[in-house]
C-alpha cells in the first residue's frame, strides 16, 4: 500500500470542495457508485422534471439559492420522492428555495464553533476521548439545511500526505480512543484512499473505534459494495456507522437493502436525524421514521435541533415543539426506538440534551 499515496491523481469527482464542483465525467475505471454519483441531478429543471412538477407548482424555488449552495441529488434518492408532490419530504430537503436568502437573526456561518475546535488541518476535537477528522470535503447530496454549508472546505486535506499532521496528532494523543471520520462525507473517498486512511488510523493502538458519519448508504446506496464491507471488516478497531436519514421514505428500496447489508455484516449502525419544519416535525413522521429504522436494524441515536447556520431559518422547529414531539413519541414506541433530542451548543463538553427529564413534572 505504501506506493499508493499521491501516486494517483486527486480524483476530481470525489474530492471537490462542497458546493463548488461541476459535473464531471467519471474516470474510465470508475466503480458503480462513482458512475451513479456522476449521474446525480444538478439543475432545477432536471429536478422538477424528475418528480413531474412544473415551475408554477413550486413558486418558492430559487436559482439564486442554488447558486449559493449547489443542487445535488443522486437518482436513487430522487426515485424515493413522490411524483407530483411539491411538499414531498425528500424533495424539500434538496430543493433550493428563496427562503434561504432571508436574513434571520441568530443564524451565522459557524454556529457550532468548528473553527475554534481545530487541532490540526482537518482535525476537530470538542469532546473528551473522541476527535473528528474531515476525511472528505464533498457529499453525494446537498441538504439545504446543512450545518456545514458555510464551512471553508477548501482547507480540508486534499492529498493523502495532507493527513499527516492529523495522524501525527492522533498518534501522540493517547486520550483519543475514537476517531470519527466525517466531512462532507468520508465515504466519498474512493476505496483505495479510504483504505489507506483507515489502515493508518487502525495502526494507532489507542484508537479503539473508528466511526463513520455518512449519509451515503441512504442517498447513494451503491456505495455499500462488497469491497467496502470487506475493507471495514478487516480492521482491528471496532467500526461504527452513524448514518443520516430524516424521513421514513428514505429507508426504502435500495437504501434499505444497503443498510441491511451493513447490519447483517455485523457492524453497528445508528441514525442521526435533524428536526426539520415541514419535513419531519410531527409525531407521525417521527414514529414512521424510527419504526422504519428499527425494523431495518438501525438504532435511532440523535434527533438534532437545527444548527442555526445562515440561510436555514425556515427549517427551524421551536424547542418547546421539539420537546413535545419527543415526549409524545415516547408514549408510542419502545424506549430503544426513541432518539435523544439534542442540540449542539458551542463550548459545551457534549451535545446538550433538550428533553424534559424531571420526575416531579
Ligand atoms: C457531534 C460531534 C462528535 C460526536 O459526539 P457524540 O456525542 O459522541 O456522538 C464528536 N466531535 C465533534 C466535533 C462533534 O461535533
Ligand atoms: S450529507 Fe450531511 S454534510 Fe453532506 S450536505 Fe447533507 S447534511 Fe451536509
């Protein structure tokens, strides 16, 4: 493997910073998922045509919003949208809307204090025992509410040698027992680059767990290939998947099959969701989502209160309503099917639970 670093040209398909890349032809040796990625929809007319909607059906659609954060939707995710429904919960997660241009007080570029948490290029630490590595700056889907839509991804490591400072830091820091590969999406790395990185992390003996924060099994299910599962199962460290799905309709068809594959291969798979107005902010939506997850073998982990990033104010659900949803959900589902409602507050030692837990209430 030692001849690998930088021997290959940086793959422009998967290494472009979020929000900037244009459509690229896949390389001749591209794998299935890379071809699927190259076929992702990137324009508003294509997106609307795919779900059988005319521009008049969706008056809030905005080309200006698209220009500030590029539209990107893989075909697989598109297929799980309901044709002819301008309020489809999957469509609304990816559709650029004029409301993104509204200025909302309290909504800022870096609401979660990522810039202050930098330990080395591409390495963030906020919490005891675990550090987060920005393994890739890109994603297969662009979620309009993304808390990282304003993050300066061009600073993220691009070539394998650029990870050396982060790896050096991790080798010295024996207190770090878990490395979270995040981004962007770490599974946007091609298998050879991913294997290179994971092997080096795996070689650090105090790193007990390698966690993948990824939306790819949900939005680009072909990424869950035999080769991927094989490379993860070879590692010494325990691998943990934390996926990201917000609505039951996402856990269907090829995405459900990809998740089953991870689960049946023995890897723990958890889900985090973001509470989003008009998308999953009802008890029924949350019940359906979390049932779909547990019925697939995926354990609900966090339900995040929206991070207040510029351009996302229209997605925010007030905290009292969020609490009400989760409390009612608890009366409908087994305890293990109810995610923890949390918010990320800069400077805290963990995510902050928002649930009402006082027994005297
Ligand atoms: C959210 C987050 C984590 C993970 O927190 P857990 O509670 O362990 O899931 C780790 N590091 C950073 C920087 C984070 O933002
Ligand atoms: S997949 Fe995650 S990081 Fe990527 S755009 Fe969506 S929310 Fe943001």
